[in-house]
C-alpha cells in the first residue's frame, strides 16, 4: 500500500483503506487529535499484592501460566505504543510502516509469551451462577461490592486467596491457584481499560488445571489484541485495553525504533527464578524440587497507579 510520504500517513489510493477519514493517523495529521494513549496497567500492582506461594507454583507451571508470571512488570513506552496504533490498519490487520506491512503473528505470541497456540479455543459462557461457580472453584463467594456484572475484583481475589493456610490441602491449593491465574489473566492478558476486574467467563476453563494448558491461550490473546488495536486506531479513542506488553515486546523484537539499549539498565522487573534454576529449566523441573524452593520478587520502582487509584 503506497503512502504520500514517510511523514504523511494518508494513502495514495483510498480504495482499500476505506476508514482513513476515521483513522488516528488522519486525525493526527489534521491536528484533530494529539493525545498519547495511556491506559491503566496493573501488572506491577498485582505482583506487589500477590506474592506467589511456593506451594502453588507447581500448579501454575502445570496450567502453563508460569512464563507469563516470569515476565513481570515492564514499563510501557506509551509514545511508542501510540505510534504503533497510528500505523495499525483495521482493514488489513497489519502495521503500515515505510518499508511495507508487518503484523503480530501466532508464532510471535508463542515465542514472546510462551503460550500455546494450538488446541481447543478459549471460549466461555455468560450464563453462569456466580455464587455457585466461585464457591465450587474458588471456595469463596464474592460479595456484591466485589462484582461488576460478571466481572470480579482482582484486589478481592488477592485478599481472599493469596495466602493459603499453613495446613492447606490440595483442594485449597488448587483454588488459590485458580484465583492467582484468574487475577493474572485480568492484569496482563485480557485487562480492561482500568485493569481492576476480570471476567468470570475464564474461571470454568481453570477447573482442571492439567487441561487448562491445552487451550489455545495464545490464539485468544492475539485475537483480543487485534480487536483492541482496531478499536483504538479509529475515531478519538484515548483509552485502550488488551495485552499492551505483547505489542511492545514484539516491537522491540521486530522493529529497531524505540528498542532499548540492552547494554544498560533494562526496564524489566521479572521476579527472579529460585536459586539454581534457569529459564529453560522451568517447564521440565520436577514439582517436588520446585515445591520446596524459596520465591524472590522484584518490581521496578517506577510503578503505575494502584488498583484503587
């Protein structure tokens, strides 16, 4: 697709890019829009509130979400993200850059996030009994002030399930694990614009943690990210949601613009692995070994707003 110039995002041929008059690039070019996108990101707050209990780590590994937890909190470069949204075209689902078109693929999601991209689709139902569902899978029934429709407060999940009892049995540990993964999904993979609630449609998929890892979570994250890119690239939207960290890490990997200098301090804050383990060892490590190892945490001092802010 040909454009007028490097600094002019309007296409020469408008017959394909039919939404140009509503696109962010056009609004910026005509000085109708100058805001930088900056949604709420809650991964740092989540990692601060929920210290992963070593007893539930094997269950998180079994469910396939330990790699997401290991990513930790990454400071978002909002000018870079805004530029990428301005280059995203809903008509083609690609970024239009001076050298051509490029996009985030399933392979990118699998490599960057470590999520499975094959298997059953991540689908759910809105016809659920909240009290029965939460009582069965989480062991607690949320009060009315912890709910917003069919979404549940991430802070409430942390308060109720982040510290299993000292004599907790396997059922209690699995319930705590479900709460942890559900909060992780709402804070990182499928956050809303505020990042303080997570939809309960994901909870039934966590019933059997062994089967949880067989779902195509990577495909669902990519589809959700595409939808949010399309939504925020049109009209005057300033609030965005979705897995913004995926977009930024993809940009660092695929594009040279905005990539940090890895020879200096890196804006990562991943909780370090237990002593003696390496990233490549996590998936195959014996649960009996992992279960007894201490957990260390670290988050970047530059934090986003707290959940209640």
